[in-house]
C-alpha cells in the first residue's frame, strides 16, 4: 500500500494541529515515518517530509515531555538541513526550523551548546536574507530572541544590546501602516523590558510601555492581536509598578487583563490563560494593598483555571502550582491551616505529574520544598523541614554543573539548611549552607547580572554564623560582600536602598562587637542615604526612620552627644506618625519611641519624657494580643521606666518624693517579662537576669523568686539548645556565679533547703553543660523512639518561640494579627504539652523543674555532706545530714579573702619543700583554711 503523498501529509498536519487529540498526533507522526520509508534520500520532497516530521515530534514533546521525541526531532532536522546545501532556496527555512528545535531543547536541558548552535544557525539564516529580502524581518526577530535568551543565561550585555538593535531594524521594516508593525513593536518592547530588568534604566521601561501602547492602538476592538497587546501592555505596566510603586500602573494593568478575559467567554480554549493573567495582577495588588478581596478573587480565578485543566491536561501541573502559591499566601495572612494543607496537596499532585527524568521535575521539587518549609515555620514539625531539604537535594542533583538553574538550586538548598540551623542549631547545616552559597556565587562571576542575589544571601549566612560563633572573619567577609553588593546598585538602582540597609546592619553589628566608632559613623551615613531614598509618602519610610533612630541612639549611648538622642527621638516620632491606629507596626513604633524617651529622661530628668514613655508603653501593651511576643519587650521597658521613676523620686504623675510603689511595679513587669512564654526562652532568660540584678540591687522581696526563675529558664534554654557549640557559646553570655548567688540569697531568706536545691540545679546546668556539654534531655535520644521524637518536638517548639518578633512595614505582606496570635497560642500549648509528655517518662519527672531537697538528702546516707557557698554578699557552709534538717553557718571570711586563700594554696602546692623538708607556705595556707572554713564546720557537727 502506497503512503500518503507529501501534499496529503501536509493537509493531515494542518487538520491535526486544529485538534487537541493525542491519537491524531500519533497517527500523523506514524504516517510521516511510513512516507519516509518510501521517499528515499534522492526524492525531491524528502527534505520537506523530514522537516514536517521533526516539527510534529517537537509538538508531541511539548505536550508529553518525552525527551526522546525532542532528540529525534533535532536529528531529523539536521538530516533535513543536509538536503538543502548552501544556495538552495529552502536552506534558510531549514536553518530556522532546526534553530528553533535546538532552542527548545536548551530550554528543557540547559545545555549551552544547543543555544550557541541555534544562534549560529539563525545568523546564517539572516545572512541568507539580506536587506530587502521579504523574510528578513522574521530572521531579525528570531535571532534577536535567541540572543536575548543567551543573555538571560550568561549575562553578556552585548547579546542583549544586539538583540535590541535587531528588533529596532525589524521595526523599521514595518513602518506605520504595515500589517506586522504591532508585532514588531511588541518584540522591541519585550527586549527593552528585559534590559530594564537587568540595568534598572527607567528610560528602557518607559520606552517599552510607549511601544506597547502604540501596538495596542493598532489592534482595536475586534482585532485578532488585541488580546496579545492587552496582555503585553498589562505586563509592562505591572513591572513598572513593581519598580516605582505607582498604583495607577497596577490598576491599569488589571483593567487591561479584565478586558482581555472578557474576550474569552466560558468555553473558549484560551480562557484559562487570560484567567491566569488577571489572577496574577490581583495577587500583585493584594501584596501591595492587602485587600483580601483581591486575593480571594485571584484564588477563585485560579480554581476556575484548574477546573479547565482536568487530570491528563498538559497544563494541569502549572495550574496546580499557581493555585498552591495563592493558597499558601492566604495562609500566611490568615493562618488557616486548611489553605496550607491544600497548597501542599496540590504541589504533591503537580510533582507526581513530573516523574523521575522529566525536564521540569527540579522546579516542582523546589516548589513543594518551599510549601513544606512554610508549614514547618508555622507548626515546627521537623519532618516537614527534613522532607523539604531532601526534595531540595534531589532538585539540585537534577541541575548538575553547567545547568542554567544550578545557581538558584544551590541557593534554595542553602536557604532550607539555614532555616534548619536556626531551629536546631546544628553547625553542620550552617556550614553546608555557606558552602553551597559560595558555589552559587562562583556561578555568577563579576559582571554577571544576577551576582547581587548570591552576594546578598552569602553575606546574610556569614552574618548569621558570626552571631552564633563569634568568628570575626565571618563578619568581615559579610561586610565585604555587602560593599560589593552596594557597588552593584549605583545611585538610581531599585535595590540600592536594600543594599544600604544591609551594609549598615553589618557595620552596626561589628561596632557592637569591636567598638570601632568609624563603623557606627559609616552605618549612620548609609542609613541616612537609605532614608533619603524613602521620601515622604513612601511605604518603607517608617521602617527606614526606625533604623536610623536606633543607630543614632546607640551613638548617643557611646558618645553622649545629646544631639544624636534628640534626632533619634524626632525620627522615632515621625515613624510613629506613619503607623496610625490599626497599623501592625504601631506597637513596635510606640516601644521604640518610649525607649528613646526614657533614655533622655535619664539624661535630663524631664518628667514629661518619662510620662510620655510610660504612656506609650501602656498603649502598646493594650494594642498587642495576649500571645504577641512583643509583650515581653513592653514589660521589660516598663520595668526600666518604673525603676527610673523610683530612683529619680518621680511618682506616676511626675511629682517628687520617694515612690516605693514604682519599685514594686518595676519588679512586677520584670516578672511578667520573664514568665511570658510566647516571648521565647532566650529573651525570657535575659529579662529574668535583669530582674535578678535590680532585685538584688534594691534587696527587693522578689529577689529569691527572680533567682529561682532565672535558674529554671537557664535550664530550659540550655536543654532546648541542640548543638554542643551553641550551648558552650550560650554559657559564656550568662553569669557563672548565678547558682551560688541564688543560694546565698536563699540563705539570707532563711531557706536552707532552697539554697541546696538551687546549688544542685546550678551544678547540673553549669558544670554538666560546660564540661561535658550534655543536657539531661540528650539522654532521651537513646531512651526510645517516642522519647527521641519528644526531644525533637521540644527543641523545635522552643526555637519557634525564640524567634524575634517580625516587623511588617507598609508595602510588605500584611499579617493578620489574629492569625499570628493564634499561631503563638498554639505554639505555647504545644510547648507545654510536650514538656508534660516528657515528664511522664521514667527518670524525667522533674524535667525543667528544680530538684527536690528530699531526693538530694539521700546522698548523705553514709555521712553528712558539707557544701560551701561563697558569694560576694556572704560566705556560708551548709551541713546536710541524712535525717535532720540542713543547717547553715556563716563563715568568718568573705569572697575576696577566700579567693586569695585559693590562690595561695595553689601556689604553695607548686613550691618544693625547703632544705629541712618543711613547706611553710602550704602550712600557712592550710592553717588559714582551717581557721576560716573547716573549724567552724567541725565545731557544728
């Protein structure tokens, strides 16, 4: 049976392309293979058949993702080209077809050789179409497209500039009135938009929009290309909005998208694409204005898109991902777990549509990892984060060295590992994250348009590691990277303000650790420049005002220049004015201004400053929900304000006179801060230690309670700190004499039993963790699988609670306060629940509780135990008998004398005996120890 003729096959191809029938496509491809077996290499139409077959295979590849179809299409395209030697009339068309196929393979595999070869073929095709050739404009556009693609992957500005020049020439060939002028206008606008994205030159974007407007004007209502023009202009306006923040641009973009959607009624084959564009615009507007209706409408549109892409549809995976992203965003703003769970389910389905070997699998792996990471951030389930990291590792493995997406995949995995480090403190995670970020940076060498992103990420990672290890080299390197980042964002660049802020933060951190005034001065100069980029009316001005105020306040604290403090207060007032009632950052602004005012009161003793500070803090407290972590900061600041009131002789309304109530209120707020669970263990511990300091200073009635709370919080914090290095670092920041001072306080109160319990608790915390650096919680790891799981949960929930409160400036995502409060409430409940579960395990009934004296007394079964308590307030000995109550003896010495005695004993032991065998120094030291320490104890036994 003879195959179909070439002309009949062409008709079949046209018929097939008008349908979305996979069987019809397979039949046409099969018919072409049959024809090739009949029309041999010498047949005049074989080249055409090869070209048509390669085109159909590419179409099938795009629909099904089978890489074998793509490779075979290219092989057939090469054979077809070989049948059109130089000089053949159809060579330019064959060159163009093969170039397009190689470009397709490049987009799916990232092999730069394919892109280079496609570009070379298009150059040859253009050379075969000189000025005046009817197809020259098409070749100009095709080559420009490839050069633009190569620019996007290599960052060579010459490629992009040449692409624009080619598009300008193509436009010149389509003068006013030409049927293809609108398309040419669109192509040039697209290239100019790309150059704007990489250089930030506003002129390029403005010109692109002007070209798009002209293109739209050439496509009146009813024109077949009006839809494309509507979409493109909407896209450009949206981009300009993202860079300038002009709401008019975004509103116009959405209006254009709505008009485009109206051109596709229900049932139209292209309706899904238009739905998607409008959803994107609404999502962008939601991110900038926070109108929940925009987000809900975007989700509804994406649900309709998904319904138009049932199981088996080629675009279902994309729709699944888009809807998942929107649901995840709504979760972030409302805290509805159902939205996040549904987002993850959608991402899992999308991933299942890309099995191992599919070219887009790495992207889907990364998307699912992102959603799981989000759920981890809100629930603290370690399994989610571990799974996210596993998915991200698989994604990276699919982007080997040379792949265009390797840099972003390296950065994504680094982000996940860094997050896990923040929650578990495993130094290996942070080290690996930094190594990956270095690799990502190396793939974006100096001059690469995307270098700034890995620079910024690496600087942040190094800064984080510095905060955990204190290695100055990390901080210096982070600052050096920040300087390079700033150099890549010259005056006028859209990211300059962010770079200024990041570098200022790094220099401020270095100042706090080294005290170099030049760092602080430079940080202030950078913060001033950043503020200048946020003029009155800018959404981020409030945040920038607060940052500069903080730096100026710090400089005042170190230099005492009142002008800095006054300026800091003025900036803080302006920042507060930009956060009216109802603004999520109003409580934080109130707190910041209150702290500056209390500092100025301490300097000038102006009662108005103190009263205003107190009023601001009280107002902040009423604005914060019961589980907002910032309440701890307010209580701590109120405690300081009331202490200042007590010390200065001001009462609550600023009149003179001793005010004992102010001192009591101050201690009440210290206690509230220390006991506020949502504040996190670390911040609670710091508040408790300040409570100890001031209660001890004033010999307040809550002194012993402050010590007990501090000991318990230190035990909890060290137990929640996962890594050995982090525990060791933490111990260096806290007073080593805390337990002894606590015991001494208990003895002054006459509570000898409590003194012994506190000493034992301190021994467990300090000596056990500073020498062996192993907490009782670590023993759960080997107790049972259930116990190990509880250990992970405890540390994960503790880490989530230890996160500092977030700041939400205008222009960023608007956080639903009730959702945030609900999240914190659930965290506290989960933390308490895990603690109770751990206490049910044998041997852990006193977990995070002080030891009981009756248990400790058993150690004296074989004879009394003597405990020495040497603090700066007093030196005592405690005698613990097996059955009798413990007794304490105040020793006839003090802390300094005992320290001198210990030193004398050490020196005497090192000395050799004299000529007569006696050791005078040792005898003298031992006699002193007998008189001051041993004898008083012996006399009381």
